[in-house]
């Protein structure tokens, strides 16, 4: 995007400049643009932190807070 961050517009179904006040950015999903897969950062964050390695049971021993808390 000429050095500008892009977002996938969920209405127009096309990439737009992320700073465009009229954009309707998709926050989840995966989109293909010119043969390249594009994923919104919110989807990447969700995929990472919803992984079982971040579950309460998995981190209780590392952080000192019981999983049921």
C-alpha cells in the first residue's frame, strides 16, 4: 500500500488503507490478495492466545495462580 498499512474491507471485499475513516476492516478470517494470504492481526493474536499452551492449566505452574482462579 505505498508504505501504508492495509486492512481488508469486509464490505468492499478489497484491501484498503487501514487509516481510511470509511473502511470497514475485517478483524478475523483469512483473505487472499494477488495470490498472497493475508490475515488481520486480531486473528493472529486470537490464534496465538487461544492455543492450549496458554490455557489456565498450562500456565498455572509458571505464573503461580491456580487454574481455577
